[in-house]
C-alpha cells in the first residue's frame, strides 16, 4: 500500500509538487481498493449454519480472498459447524500468495481472460459438488468479476475451442461486458443460474463483488447462481450485430436451446443474493478521503462505458474547461468499464488506453494530474494495474520521441507509459470493481 499524504487544506493540496501530487493520487487509489476488498466486507455477513452441510462455491478474481475471509469469520464465530467447498480464481490470484491459505475451501486457479482446460474442470467439479445436496444443506456462492472465463463449461455440442474463439472476437471488437456475458450465459452449462439449479433443493446464498456497470448481480461472472432474463435469441443477435462468424454448432444451439432458468422459476424461491461491493463504494471511499482536505470533489459516475480513448479525451476536455476560473483544487472521480477496439498489435489495457487518450488531449496542460487503474491489479492481460500522468510528462514524451497518436493507433499504451516510467504495478489485489479513475486539477497560478 502507498501511504496517503494528508494535506489539511486546499492550499496545501495546491502547493503539492508533481511527485507529491502523484503519490496523493496513488494513496487515493489504495483507499478505494481497500474499501472493496473482502477483508473489509465479509465478517459481518455470516448466515446461521444449516442442519446439513454448508458448501462454498465461487469464481472470480476476488474468489480466493472471499473464501479466506469467510473461513476466518466462520472459524471465529461458529467453528464447530462444518464448512467445505471449492472456488476458482485467476492464475497468480490464489490466496496462498496473500499469506493466508484456506484450510476448508479448496482454491483452484485457471486462465483469464481466455478460459482454458482448468476453467472447464473447475466448472465441472462445482456442478458435481452441488448435485447431491438436499433441502437441509446450504450453498454459499462467492462471485466476482472474471468468473465467466474462470468457470467455463460449454453447453452440450459446443467445444471449448469454439467458446474461446467467440470470446476472443467479442473482446477484440469492443463489445460491452453486458453483451459479452449474455453470449457466455447461453453457451454455458453452468452460467445463467444453471449452477444454482443443479444445487436445488438446497438454498443458495450468493455474495457478489460487482464489476459490471449498473451492478446487476445476474451479470457478474455471467450469473451462475442467479436466474436469467435474457434469451438465446438475444445472444445470437449480439453475435450477428458485431459481424462475428458463428460456428454451425453454436448457431444450432442458440436456435434450438431451451431457456436458462427464468426469474420466476420457483426453484429460486429460497435463494438470496446480495451485492457486497461495487464501484460506487470505491469512489465514495476516495471521495471522503479527498474531501477531508477541503477540496472540491465531483463523481462523474460509477458506470461509465464506451471506447476507452474517447472517454479519456472527453474527460480531458472537461478537466480543461473546469480549470478555467478555478479557485481551489478539484478532483474528478469516475468508475465503470470501458472497452477497447483492437486495431493494432501493441500492448495495453483499457485503463492505459483511456489515460493515453486523456494525455493526448491535455497536451501537458499545467496543474493537471491523473491516474487510471483496474481495481483487480491487472489492466487487460499485462502486469500493471494502470498508469498515471503529470503535466511535465508531455515535454518528457516529446524529448523521447514518443507520439501519443502513434501509440494509440497500434493499441500500445503500455509501451508508451513504460517508456515514461509511469506504469502502476501492484500485483493482484484480490478484489474487482473494475476501473478507478482520478483527475486532480489545480488552479492555474497567475
């Protein structure tokens, strides 16, 4: 964690040097991530133990930390009650690396953002684990972003390779996560409520850390334990609208498949779901921390979507117009999940692409600093969480011959910020409420 500087007044914020301003933004980001970490969320959420078994299942980038936190709380409050299960997380996000291994809940690891054979194995094992449960048992599902790829079992007649290819094309074309997950649900044997249906008549309690704009829990990890209001026809229309080639087996499945469990399915009558953390919670924690210094804070939204670079450009123009006539420092905060249409062969994720779009539009305007990270610690498929910029970086980039437009044209924002030594590398945070963006705007000096 980066220590958060605590300037006590707007004047102190305005007087920060560039390194101090960047450290202050880093501290805000740490505050935001801490507020949505499972360690801060789960201990007060325990259900009473059932007469039968309590089985934990789960998937996502936060799944291992959620499982470890649940285990600690369970041991502290009801140690004699049985607890067992398995969850799957991304490679390298297992809780063993966090220093607190699970003893009762098995932690599996698989591939993200593209599913692999272990993603398929994890899904199959969860379906097998819940199948024998009865009315006196309880399932606790720990669901967070990333679970769609990590728990991936194709519907009958569809191969994992076909799912991988469609997933790859949806990511490349910049489809929003709502559409991607709609397709995933209808090509799956476990998503769209099918895991819960396999567990019934045992009730299912689902805890969600949301990474989707709007925080609809049925969309997080494609809703394996929650009923689905979309249809196979919706999934087919999405693929056709984006011009994605549809394998014959996939088309046959979507044209002839039965519906996923519907919201009015009586099998879900005893189930409960709760969203424990969302982007709004991370932004609120940062807002409160920043407001203690007396500066103005505006939250632009927790559910912003769209092309990453275009959002960066739009927020740059907002920052520039807001700076005119500014009498005290202003902080702009936003969250959500942008997308990137891949046209080049460079390295990068949506947060660095957003930041490079913002950087290009600001052109080194004095007194404006910015940060953008993915709260899970991994921006796209690289090793960084995101990046940050200072006003003087424009001149530094020109001196090094770094042209933002050129790097944007090949989706190579990672390389750009690597050259400026502005990448933020945190490693896995073991939570995930998607993007956190902060722009600090200082009044212009006479």
